[in-house]
């Protein structure tokens, strides 16, 4: 097992990982920017390394600074949390090259599932239900031809990235022609990859995801599902586990599909297989795989009595066995609500400022980094 682990993240997830490391008797190393010098994750860590002032790109996304902090402190493993470098193929590779264990899937698996078109191809190989769609498109004329075969409405998607960026619903050939160059441009600007493809668009669909976990021995466990349908601007706001109004037949079919995909890819560590669920005909379709810990992992932990961060650390150390025998029987029901620093009067735009006071219920599980008198910076995600 590792003596100490560096957390390449900030805020609520850094505090949450520190909690598990302390429980396991492992030292924690925090990294922090000037804007986060008073954050809880800095105060609660065993060691803290200052990584400079500035934007996320200049601090938490600077892989050289993160690797140096790990080497300087003797941390043999890095937990990326979610967001930032958690699905960065190059960073995972840099860790491997420097003899540091990246706590998560290996770089090849991140790359495979990071591109939506290659993830679709693997899902097809694993017999996971797919919406009618295409591979990467060569241009707008091919897009128009394929859209007519699929039938409108369609959704034009960038193969890289996430968070709803680089997606456009098209109800006609005219809309598709208008959207094509714009989506390609957004994809290139945000993800350095202009590749796009088409999928059939379902107007009324729920977003249901299955928590998976794989280890180096080829075992795969499915730990229930979460409904994440309540979203704004393609960002989740409320999540629920188990998913309501889902038949046991559909639930088991989702688990089987998610497990097949994980087995086919030899998946390791925590991951999430996301599906679109069409309630009208009780069918579900593959959406994507998140190769990291999800923000909403806490509701799965509450319902199934596991610590996913502990599993990730043990798996990275080669000490996690027997997970396929784990009986994922839900105990109760859990709902997570995300709180955002936003201006509700101004179309919910991200908002910075000082927290005058804050009180949380002791009856809820609270994952946070804020406290009284803390400054909410404009540099990072408003969640």
C-alpha cells in the first residue's frame, strides 16, 4: 500500500479523498493555488504544496507542477478526483513514466473511452444497445446523407470532450447545414479535436448511469444505477439512486450491458456507463463512459455501503480482489443535490463573491470546501 497519496484536485472532492486516506492510514498531499490558500482541503491535508497563482491552466492543469509536487513529497500515487486532469490521457501517461501510480484507469482506456466514436464502436462489439448513428464524418455533405438515413431529429456531437459542449440538435437538413461548421469549430477550440458524428435524438429520454468497477484480475462489479435526468445546460443538478420508475428487467439489462462493456475493454478502477432511457418503450441506449469518479458517487456509496475512493486506492495498489462476488443490494434511497454559486436573476450565470455565513444540516452527507468568510473565485467551476 502507498505511504502517501497526492490529490491533484481542489475543493469538495479533495476534502472527500482526504477523508478516506485518513481512514486508511495513508498520508495526504494537497496542492493549492493562491485563490485556494484558505480552503478546507489545504487545512486538512498532512502536507500542502503551493502551485502558484492564476487560472486552472496555470495551476491545477499544469501537469509538470503536479508531477514535481508528487516527486518532491515522495508521493508514489496521485488521485485525480473528478474534472481537471481526471480523464487526461497525457497526464496518466506522465505519471506512468515518472513511476507514479495514477489512481484510475490506464492511459489507453482513458483514450479509448474519451473519444465518443471509438466508445460507440467498443459498445457495439460488446453488444450494448446503441442509437442509430455514424462514425466520424468527413464533411457536411456526408452528414446530410447520413441524417436522412437515420431520420430527423438527429444530434450532431463532437467526439472529444463533454459537459454538453459541441452538441447541437438538428430537426432538418437546413439546421444540420447551419450547425455543422459551428460544432466543428467549438470542438476544435475546446478539445483540440474537430471530429464530429451523428446520433438519433430522442426527445423525451432519461439519463440513467450504471456504476462499474474493475480490477487487474479481470473482475467487474456493478454497483447499482443513478438517475441524473434533472439537468440544466447539460449539467447535472439532482441525482438519485436507485433510479425511480425503472423495472427490474430493464435494471438488470443495464447491469448486464455495462458489465459486458467493462469486460470487453478490460476496464480497471471506477467508471460509469451512461445510458439514455426511453420510458415510452422501456428501451435504453449507450451514451458514453466516464473513466473516473463521478461527482454523484456519494449516493451510490450511501445506498450500497461502499467507499469507492478506498476501492480505487486498493485497486491501484494491486490489493483489491473478490469484487465480482460483491452483492450490490440497495439499502434505502439517496438523493444528491448540487449547489452552484450562480446569479439566479441573471440567467444562472456563475457568480463570485464572499460567503458571509454557511450552515449545513448534520442529517445530510455534505461534500464541500466552503465555510464562513471564504471567497468564491471566478477561476474555477461554480459548483
